RNA sequence: GGCGGCAUAGCCAAGUGGUAAGGCCGUGGAUUGCAAAUCCACUACCCCCGGUUCGAUUCCGGGUGCCGCCUCCA
C-alpha cells in the first residue's frame, strides 16, 4: 500500500507552529492518545477528544499510512483534584461500592468502549492499562534515579525538575517565575515544589499497591503514559495527542521524564484538542450541566453527535447547545439523502458515457480536492464538511439533470463514501438499523402504497392524504418522488 | 494572584491585511395535485476603546466576558 500524495500540516503544540507532517518511518504513523481514567461514565468532553482523534486516525489511514494507534486506559493513580486527602478516584469509588478498584475500572472501561462504539469511534490498535505496566514504570524510574534526575524521599520517588533544563518546553511556562510568584513553601519531602511524584509510598489504607525497589507503593500519574507509549511505539514516535487540560502538567512531565530516561526525543508532534462547553459555560459536576455520552445517544444518533463535534475544529472550543445539535442533525440528513440518491441511481443508471457525466465528474474532482486540502490543513474538519455539502448540492442537481452513467455515478459514490463515511464517519453503516427495521413491514407497505397509487391515479387526493397522514401518525413517513413513493420509519 | 487561549449573523461555526466559507433557522422563487425532499436567490460592517497601515474582522496595546492550566495535590 502506498501513501497517497498529500501536503499534511499540523499544529505542533511543541513549538506552537504549523509544521509539515513527516513520519519517522515512511509510510507509518505511531500515535499515542491519553485515554480516560475509568472511574465514571464518559461525558461529552471525552466525546470531543476521542471523536477528534478518531477522524485524525481515519484520515491517516485514508492517506494510506499504516497506523499504530495506542490509547491507554488509566485504572489507577489519579488523585481527586479537589480533595484534601488526595484520594485515588478509583479507590474512592471502590470503597463506596465495597468492591475491588479493578472492578470499578473494568466496569467503566466497558462503559467507555460501548459509548465509543455508539459514536462510531474505532478502537485503538492497543488499549494498554496502567496497572498492567507497573514493571515498565518502575524500570523508567530506576533509570531516572541512576541518571540523577530522580531522588527518593520519605518512601516516595520524585522527579527533580531542576535537573532537567528543558522542563517547560511544551507548555511554554516559565516555571521559575511561577514558583516565585506564589507563596508555596516546599512541603513534604520534595526538594523543589515543582518536583512531581514518580512513585508514591502506599499507606495501609491503600487497596492497590505493588512491590518496588522502594517498598510497597503505587506509581505517579504521569509515568504510566511514558511507560506505555514507549513500550509500544518506541522511545521516539510520531504523535502524542490528548486534551488541552493535560498539556500542563501531565504532558510536560511526560516529556521530561521520558527524555531524561532515554535520551531520545519521545513524541515529535504534540496535538491537543480543545474543550467543550454548554451554552457558553463549562460543564462540570458542580454546575450539574454535564452530559453523559450514553444519555445523549438515547436522544440522537451517533453520527449526529459526530457531525456536531466535527463541525468545530479540534483545537477550537466547542459550544454545545440544543439548537446546535438540531442543526447538525438536519444538515446530516442532507448528507444522507444524497447518499441514498446515488445508491438508487446505481440501480437504473445506463452504462457508457452520458451527457450528465461532466457535471458529476466536476463535483467529484472538486470534492476530492477541497476535502483533502481541508484535512491537510491541520485536520480542518469544518471545512472538510463544507466540501461535502457543496458536493451534495452539485450531485443532487446533476442527478436531476441530464442522464448520468453508472460509471460516473459509481465513482462519485465511491469517493463520497470514502470521505464522508470512511474519514469522518458521518454516513450510516451499510446494513444498519434502517433496512432491518423496514424488513418486516416491506410486504405490507407494498400493498398500502399500491392501493394509494391507484387512488392517486383516480385523483382521489383527499383519500391519499388521509393515508399518508395516518401512516405518519404511526411513525411511517411517505414521500412522493418522481420515481415513485419512498417510505421510512421514523426514530 | 500568575500563565495561556478564545470572543464572527437568531443558533452552530470556518477564515483572511483589502470590505467574511459551510450547516441550521427564516424569507422569496422553481418543482409538486398537496406535502416532503431537491434546486435557485436573499439575510453579518466580525465584543468595546485606542494605535500601526493607503486600508484591519484579521497586527499591537488597554478593557470586558468566557475557557483551560497553575495557585492545595498528583
């Protein structure tokens, strides 16, 4: 498989510049994206992040790259951000429900994957778990100690930020100033307030702990991603992605400890997706305005959620509003309509050159060019989607005009499906729900529509309209097209 | 308190130093027995105040608002 010609540029947080993408190994892309900490159900913030990266991964594959996508599952280690006692989120939940922490992690990991399936997000090639990579984490810590970048204090191991001059290269933070400006005193065992834990001593109340050269304990938050990304992608790899909120300190710490341990460059391109708000305000548990993915999917199809999310650039903050979702849904129906129109036409289109082929060919060429230009420009999905709408408009017009050949229509269909469906995941999957739910009613509807046709021929329109209204009242929409009536079940 | 980002039509949202994509909604038209769908047309002086420039929505400074991170901790 060869890689298609492209001019992909992406904004690298490391350096804050738009750079041309050049893979470490030609034809291959290694990418690591920070996965969820599985202690509760996934919400819209997760959806924004993982749908964005899903489109990015799909685009790389579309270009012909062999992609190795690694996304971790964090099942240990994060501490509650606003708790005084620094309690592990998963352990806290486990204690509440009186089960083992891994049961919590397992349950929510499943829930997460189910949500992602609902959103049409493809699985990563590997979903490694933090608790299954403790030895790898310990090994890195040992390397850091040996190189003088980490030290033991009070049973804990800390990374010495002062020993690593590049610290701050990602977030662009002048850490010295930051420290100066605060009244922070060096607390606990740290030599420097900027230092962060690589390994924590486990006190008896801790449920999950592991043996280490430094006694019973558990890993710090940042070290897991260094261990898992480098294990599966190498000490230097192409792309590291994640949410903007993890840029500092999480990713900053990852870079420092990884580079210090290996002497290699770690990730070459850093991609950060922006957040999602609701009605202009952030979503949070305390405000009670958060939305769980599984709840939203009860209201609207996954493709609608994708259309809404991809309608905003991944680096821009999205604003979730009910109206916005409705708009995304309505627009998506047009994208689905033209798909159906092309598929229908394939059944009847003649072979051999036809007068309408030029218009179709034009629409395809324009779509192909504009879509790729948009995605090549830092994965600009909103622009890519606009090229889809432009295509739909042209294609609908073409199909209503001069005859179109099967070949031309087929080429248009293939391109459209590859881009709208394959890359952005906005098209219903073939053999999806719709046909299945229609199946059992098909013979009955044939009878009903046949009778209605006879009534129409006799111009008994009051009766045909009653029939249509009554069908609508039981959730069946009938539309009269010039090729005859079509029907579908709503909802 | 500190650092960084954003602010575009009723809603969602791209983008550019030279008078602003696309989607939804709305209006008018074509088509239709009607409706739906489809197609065509129309709808924004880009948060406020200064500055740079021949010219700024796009650059700089200030203000306001919102978002993220840090400030307790990993």
